[in-house]
C-alpha cells in the first residue's frame, strides 16, 4: 500500500499546475486585450470597462480564453498592438470599417483563428510572415487599405483551410502565385484581388480549382494582367468572372463546362477571335460585358434575359447586327488565323465583311483571294489546313515568322497555287508532294524533313512501288523525320532492319495465336509489341471486333519509328491506343458525341465499327499540368490492377503529344446525379427506392473491393454521384480513379494533398490532410443521405442552416416527423419501405460520424444493405417439379423418369451420358448450361 497522504499531495500539485497553465493563458489574454484597449482608446459606449475582457461587449470567451473580438464599424482610431499574437485561442477577429493606422501586426501561430476582417481601414503595411501557422484560417478580408507595395507572401501556403481571400485595392504587386490555384487551396472559393498592381498571366494551377468568384479587374501596373485566359474553361465552379480593365489577349475559351457562370465581364482588354457559341448559349448567364476588345466574326446574339454591355463599333465584328453570319471568305480567313491564335495585328486591321476591301495581307482579283502575304508578322502556332478552302489562292507567303508544326498535305490540293514560302520558321516533318509547277521555299527551317534518294531506286525520291521510300522514315501515315531531316546509309539500314524485325515479330505473333487456338474476345484492342533497337520503334494499334460473318475485322494505325517519339507508354500492360483510332471512333471528338464535361475536360461517346460503344475521357490541353498528368497516370495505374463488376473497366489509354485520353466501357444511363438530381430536366423517371437501394449496394461492394479485397488496398477519395455510372439495368459502377491513393498497411493514415469535392470530404481529411479508408466511408454516407432525400451534399438554394446536407440530415433524423418529411417525395412510402429507409438513414449517420473510428468499414455496410435488398426466395412448389420428378426418388429412378418425358418436354438429350446403376444402359441427360465444368469428381477420385 502506498502512502495516501503522498497520493493526495500529488493530485493537489497536478491541479495547481493545470490551474497555473490555464491562468497563464487567461492572464496573457487579459494583458493583450488591455493593451488593445489602451491603443484604440474606444469610446465608453463600446462597453470596454473593467479589467476582465470576457465581460466586455463585442468580445466572446470560452473557458476564460478570448475567442472572439468583433469591433467593426465602431469609428475606432489607433493601431493594433503586437501582443495580439498572444490570443492563442482567438477564432474570429473583426476590426473592419474603422480608421486604424500603422502596420498590421503578425498573427503567426494563431492556429485557432478562422475569420479575419481588416478591410476598410488605413493600415500602412502588411508583414510577410503574417500567415505562418494560421492553419485554421478560412476567410481573410484585407480590402481597401493603403498598404505600401507588397506581394502575396509564401506564408499564405500554410493557411490550407482558406476559402476566401479578399484583397481588393490593397496595393498588391507581382504575379498571382501558382499555389493559390493549386492543391494547397483546393477549398478556395472566393479570390478577390481587383484594383491592385498585379501583372503576368493567370496561373495554370487555376485549372480544376474550386474558385467560384474571381475578381481581378482594374489592375494598375504598367503591363497589367495579360496573356490567355484559356485556363477558365477548366474552372467549372465559376459563378462570376471580373477581368475587365486588363491586357488579356487571344480568343475567349470554350465556356460550355462553366454551367454555373452568371456574370462575365471582360471589357477593356485585347481579346480576339469570334465569341464562342458556348458562351452565347450558356443557360446560367445573366450579365456579360464585352465592350472595347478586338473580338471578330459575327456579332453574338444573347438571350433577352442576359444583360449585355457590348457597344457598337467597340470590337471588330464583321457586321453590327447580332446573329447575322459573316461572308464565307471572312469565316475562312478567321478559321485560318485560329491556328495562329487570332493575332491582334489581324483583329486590328481586318474590318468589315469584305476581305478584299483593304484587309492586311490579302490581295484579290475579281473578288477572289489570290495572294495571302503574312511575312514578318511574329506569327506563332501552326499552318492551318483551311488554307485549302481558298481555291483561287495563287501565292501563300508565311516567311520569317515563328511557325511550328508541319506543312499540311491539304495545301497540295490548291488548284491555282504557284508559290508557297515558309522559309525562316521552325517547321518540321516532310514536305508534301506539290505539283511540279509550285515553287516551295523552305530555307531556314533547320528541322524540316528532306526527301532523299532511296538505295533501291537511285535518282528517285520514291521506291519502285510508288510508296514512300525507306528514307522517309516509315509509312506515309505520319512517320516523323529525324531532327536533321537527313537519313543516310546506316540509318536507312537500321530502319529497314527494324521494319524486317517488325514483320517477323508480327508473323510470330499471328502464328502463336493460330497455334494456341485462343479465340480473341470481340472488340479487343490489341497492341502489337514494340521492337527492340536503338530507334524509337513503331507502335501499331489494332482494334478488332466481330465481323458480320463471325470473323474479325480490324483497323490498324502505325506511328513512324524514326526521330524522337511523342508516344509515351505507362507500365500498365498492353493498353496503349492511337489518337487516330480514338478520333475515328468519336467522329473526331464531335460535339454530338459529348457525354459530359468536368474539370479535367470532356467525355465522348465512341462507336467501333461493329457497333460496340465506348467512353473516351479527353483531358483538355489546359489541364495537362504536372497535377493533371499525375492524376491521369494514377487512374491508369489503379484500373490496371483492379477488376470488379462494380468498378468501371478501363479498356485503354492514349498519352500522345499533348493528348491525354482514357477509354472506358460505356455506361449508357450516365451518372447517378443525372437520375437523382436532374431527372426532370433529362425527361427521366425518379428512381424507386428499390433501385436506390440496389445502387447503394453496388457502390458499397465496389468500394469494399477497393478497400480490402483487391491485392492492394486503395482509397478512392472522390466518391460522389457524378462519379457513379449506371448501365441500362440501373446497376451501378464506381468511376473516376484520378485521385485514388494506395492505403497504408493496417489502420495507419497517410498524409496527402487535399483533394476531392466539398460536401463529401471527411472532416479529419479536410483539416489535417490525413486519409484512411474511412474518408470513403464518410463520402458514401453522404451519398446515402442524397439517395434518401434527393438533395445535394451542398445546396446553395437552401436556407443557410440547411445548405450542408450532413448537418441538416443529423438534425432532422433526430425527429421522427421531420425525418419523414425529409425523405424524397418521389419515393412511394409504405410501412416496409419506411422501415428500410430508416435503417439506411441510421447507417448513413454512422458512416458520417465525426470520428473515423466510429464509422463502420465497408464490409459492414455491404452486410447491412444486402440484408435490405431483395433476396432470392424459393416459390411454393409441389412435391414434383414441372418435369414430374419426385425429389425423394433415387438418382437412377429420376433419370429413367426424366428420359421417359424427354419427347414431350423438348429437352435435348444429346450432350453426355451416365451409366445407370443396376444395368449397362446409357442414359442421356439435358445439355448443361454453358460455363459448367466438364466433369465432376468426388474427393476419392470416383
């Protein structure tokens, strides 16, 4: 036994220490607040009297610690003391709309601070380390302060929970940092930095960001914000964009993915090219401002419901009447300069609707364009194949620019062409076979290909067969030249040797297939193996499908082997698919084939020649950042390792040049969100409860497989209805594996960048960035709540307290009457259905528990849901089945009776035989269903 007095003394000592620590926190808070009162000299009406700040008005405390200071709009003067950094429990600090001066003190280390409002004061400077350690900061307002020039500091990176950054007219200089749109701030929804002195372009990291309100208008720097705004097409959460009063240029991007955009203001810039139809037809659009640019093509005609600011004569439209098309020659010239990026020089000098009326670089005879003369214009980009549409063209001069790419083969079809001058550019590839009377000048293009004499046909640029010679580097279907354009001797021999090896390998492959007798599955995509050798070898892709006679038909495309290759291969098995194949099956990625759009780009429906449909996910070029490429490779890596009936199957991929494409099985009924939230607009029927239950079970089984039944454990990280696809049978499959991460062994968590979709993010993941499989369980719980209520995880149309589905659902579920009203009214409720819905609601609540340890694993979820789904039950039957067999008979007796009934039942008895017991009569049985084993053997071998 120990000394009880000693134990009592230890307890008292511990209590004293704890009280002392707490007292120190309270004491430091009081000291800081008293100092704040001293420097602000607040009026007595503010109610800051006495020595206890927790008794002051506009101050909130918790456990004796100051958590809230809200003294905005009080007419206060003075400055802020450095001791504010001692308020370590501070959550909200508001001093907006006063007359405070001096430097803003550093609040580094206040890791509880969530809201900071310093706007509309007279602060003179802002410290670079201000944001260090502000890991909980959600909103900061710095607007309308006369700060000395400052840049957005790197310390802002540490405020990873930031949702609002507002600093309009705050004298910010420099460039917009990349991290503002990157993984660090995946929750940033408001970025306001208008009327500053920012310069440079929009960061590529904005692509796919969650920013909804973007104000960057009216920059005061000499160069202002400039460059392209193409990144906007991948900022699909945007609701308002204010970019007016800058120096942005180039064309307006495709806006079709910005389905929530309401306000779009880009006046007083230098935009060129036609206004895209995707902006004109955007259903959500309410206000658009295009005045004072250099926009070309027809004057757009917006819906009458859209407030349009577009003064006549303030752009370069061909006609002033909205919606009236331009002359065909004008449209052709605009399509030509599209590949040059719609240069400003043309937008400034091409006025009106007659290209033959003093248009820069254009000469005509009798109203027909005969000369296009664009030398020394600083042109970049590639040569458009649309030049071939001007059949009257005689001379095309593009010399002394910075044009890249190849000379289009289509130019050889121009019937009147006499001269093509592309000298002194950066053109590569082979020169197409122009007619002999065409003067083609290509000097000063160091990488352009040049026809060389074939060893088999001296003096001739073509082989005896009439096709391209070996020196061209491969087939005429697009093989690249070597960088020098000169292929001689040993190199020619190497190419021929590689071709010979290729033929050998292909023949060996065909012979092996024939020898094995293996039947190729219909619609398989066969990738012929790369050849060994020092050159970048040809990759040949074949898509095979069942032909009309039961055989196979195929389409084959090859990529030349000489020169540096732009075809990349990921270690993911034989799944590489040619871009040409995907262009063919999607009708060249036509608008009619679009299935949907997202932050990554567009999904197209494709159809193979046998009618089999596929889905092709094409990443937009603006998304192809390091992050985008990582997610692309991640999806391939995961889907080549996992196969499950409730995970969308990856059929192949294309990683060629700037193209990033994934090919999936086609799910004809689209996303769950389409059936759950948009069924009226889509002309669909609302989902019955039994189908919702079946979908939930399908998804749960797919995620259960990812978590623990695959040979590795994966975390999806982005479960939501738009990533759940449905087949014609309304059975579900989980899709979109770009954010999947390998789960750690055991129950440990792993730290990752924050990714996913707000409303579905587990709280511990949103705060710490640490993930376990339980973050998927939380997301699945949100999906269950959506299936029950028909409401979205985040619904801005609801009242503020009901915007977040999870918190609202917890509240209504606690009340029986409220819960019944919360159930989707399209669900027909009877007693049995209500009981089932209630069970799923309880499960959803457990899945969305705040603590990960309180959430079930997906195996338990599957068990609960499968117990509610329709189970197989035997029907009531007589002692004999429809064939009149009594199951109390012995097997020989049953076989004899079955045989006797064969004639009347129509059963085919030709497939196999049993030796009846007791005699040597062979007794036939019905043909077995396909897929049964050929024989059954008992354990002892009999």
